[in-house]
């Protein structure tokens, strides 16, 4: 596979330009030259093969050779809410969710959360989504919802969490929270599903009770203590 770059406005153009972060990556990091073949995608399932025509430090001009819809999405709508860990492990969580096909991601704040999401962090998470999509070949970008506190999250409709995004979850999304003491809810099938994964110290018992009161089911991933990114990977894998 040739190098992949995000160009949000692909459709209807015979030539496009990489700018900002994508231009820096192509010109400054990968050192692309005129004549190179690149794969471009727009985050909405369209993919193009293009030839580099000119390169400058802030702009890479490309001629589109062919373009079309290339769908590598999971057929089931997969949503996941996570109390993010600190530092680089947050990036690892995003990489796993993108690679395993999640359509939407919600940063949640719980009683035992160690990282407090901010507007700046949301922008970083969105950049991680782009980088992971480039690596794994996805052409549709996973959507990052605004951070939300647990009490509000468990009673919110999934559609409200992603209001204004490119996904529109139905009202009857199956909702499952990971809990070591939980019963084995069945996440199989093709119905849209939302998972919730707590912080390193786990959900507070009152948080689990509030989820159950709001109609959530619970699922146990076994007797061992899992890292957040491991739990995320396990849940999304069994839901495929």
C-alpha cells in the first residue's frame, strides 16, 4: 500500500493539495518527490490514487488518477466510552479503537479517573484518529464525542452524545459496561452496541449501580485485572 494522507475535500476535483500536518508529514518526514504515487482519503469512505506534481514545505500538489468509495468499515455500529489513561497510553487506546472498527468514541470522566479531558486533548485525540486511520487503511474517521461525566453519560441517548457528528446512532443501542463482577451480557449479533470501560482503578460501585438503574447490562472479561487498552481491544473484538 502506498503512503496514505487525509484530504477532506476529494470529490469533484482533478487535483488537490496536502496542507498543514499532512503536508509536513509528506514533505518534511516522508520526503515525497514529484512523480510519487500516494493514496488519499477524505474520512467519508472515499479513496483516491494520486500522483505528486509539486512539493514545497507547506504544500504538496497532487493530481488525482482514480477515485471511488472503498468501504473497510465494520458492518455493525460500534461505539465505546472510555475513561482515558494518562500520557501515551491514551494514544494507544485510540489506535486500538480505530484499528478494531469503532465508529464513535466518548471520553468519560469517572470518580477514579486519572486524566481529565480538555478541549486541547480532544484535538489530540482527533489527530490520533487520523494517524491510526492512515496506518490501518480505514477511509472513514472514527468520531470523537465531547468529554462527559459518568452520571450524565449513563442516562444520555447515544445520538445526543454524537450530535453534530457524521454518525447517527439509533435510540435502541445495546449498552454494556465492563465490570469484573458483572454477568455475561451477550454482545454478539449485528445490533448497534455501546461499551463503557472504566479507569485503571475500575468503576466505583455506585457508578455500576447507576448504570444498571439506567438500563445498562454488565459484562465480565475474566478474573484478571486488565489495562484499559486491553479491555477496549477485547470488547471490540468479541463484538465484531
